């Protein structure tokens, strides 16, 4: 009997609706733009759809988990049909949606602000005021006197991460750079370790042009650098940097080179990224082209650190004890960053299985390799609660 289709990589969050337990479904890939809410029993069936189980397998496993309760074939068929209609399964429907959206993105002259009105205000005045408050809250006397060659900033939402963004971008504003290599996280995954965007980044505050000469240099070295460019369409890790960069520079002319970093672990298999040709050629291209324009360029890394607690699959409650353990793990990783030790950072996080789900691993490793020799200075470290029961941590670092 053939397998049932696989549930796509989605963000599932337990919620209460009218006192009833439900599951909110968000799609990082953006094939489904609205947040859907599923009854708990439907979500439980959806999670059994792994692309390997057939009809009987799902019914048997459902009965095992529910003390022998029966899931009739007709009910299972109805659930599968509805999940597919909504675009939640990896089927022809999802492939059709993906192809249409990717084609529209390829044709678009700019990368539009996907999260405006979703995660931050779409009104330019409100947006500017919100981010400017975070910048004004930073004490200039506590900033390093030297202009950094790069900064690490969060990509958590501006409400929770505003002060931390403020430290990173206040430091960056002291740089005289006019070109910014933006390194972010490809949360929805991509077919390549490093994915270049050749399109300007439009935000409610205007449009940041790409550094066309730099982009062309990269494409000469790595012709397929932008093949998975559509991964930028719904990715927030760089959209948030583009917005904050515009406020921090206060209208100063600037161009960007946006690059998303997938999880290098998919290619490295426990090795260092240096040992994997597909990853290394991209890092070397970024390093060489950055060094060619080092007098006018800076690196911005948009990453968060740990994701822990029940929301992310941990048994521990999001209490002070978990917060302390998380901070200790984060600071062990950050120590390597501050010493400018990319291999030590990789070994500390990725080679240990990344138990705290630090999503900074690939992008921050890449930044350290581009800038080495490099040293860092920790400007700010913070944690914030996840509304669904967890802790997210983030940091601001100046890189010299």
C-alpha cells in the first residue's frame, strides 16, 4: 500500500480558542500566508503523516496513542483531503503553489516587505518611531569607540528584541561603510548552503539597492549563488535587518548584498564546513569579494541564539533554572565568537548536536570566516519568553 503524503515543515504552536485546545499553524515557506488553526485531534493526525506511513500504519499508530480509539478510513481520508486543500502536505498542490510563488518572485523587480503589517508596523512614521526609540535608549558613552567591521544583531521581533537591536545598530552607525553584506538564517531551508538575493530590499521606509558590482563579482565566482533566490521571499531574518539599517543610517546612502545561510549541518555530516567544497566555495567567494572592498563594506549578521523550553520540544519548564542553563550555553558559544574562533564556535554548537537550538550557527560561522582575523565585543545579551512556552535568547556583538 502506498504511503500517505508528508506534512510539510510547518511551525505548530498550541493555543486555546474559546477554552478549547487547538494548534496554530504558521508556514515559514509562505505557501500558506494566513495562520491556520486546527482542532487538536486533526493536528495529531497531521503529525503522523511522515511520508512513510500508509493508511493502516496511521490508523494503528493513532489507536496506540489513544488507548485503542478507532480512526475510520473515511475520517482519515477527509483529514488528509482538507490538509492538502490548505497546502499543508507535500503534494502536487504544494508544488503548484511553490512554483507559482517562485515564478512571481523571479519576475518581481524588488523583494517586497513580506512582514510589514504582520510583524512590524507598515506605517513608515510608526515604524521609524519604534526603532528610533531603541536606538535612543543606548548610552553612547558605553559604546566602543572604534567603528566595527561588522555586527551581530537579533532577528527576533522588534517588540522583544528592540534594545538588543539598538546596541548593534548604534555601534554600526559609527562605521563609514556604504555597502553591507547581510547574513541571515534560511529558516524554511534552501537547496543551497548559501543563497544570494540579487533584488533590492524594499521596506515601508524605502528601498535598499543591492551593490550590483559586488553581486556580479559573486555570481562570476559562484554562478549558481542565486538559484534558490526565492528563499528570501518570506524570510524575516534579513528583512528585519534591512528595516533597522535604514533607521540607523538615518538616510545615509547604502547598498546591500543579502545572503541567507541554510543549516550547514545538512552538508557537513559532523565535519567542519571548511572540509565541504560546496560550503567552502561560497564562504571563500564572500571572503574574497568582501576583502576587495573592505574599506567601504561591513557585515551584518541577523541571528538569534537559543530556543528552549516545551515550545521547542524540551521537557523543562521555561523557568529561571532553564534561563540560567541557557545563558551559560550561549556564553560558551559567544566566547568563541569574541575570540574570533570560527572552528571553536562550530565545534561548541554544531558538533555537539546543538541541544539549545542556536540558529546562529551557520551565519555567524560564515561571518567569522569572512572577517578573520577578527575579534568581538559583546554589547548586549538578552532572553525573551516565547508566548507558547519557551525562551529565546539573542545578543549584540561588535566585530573588529
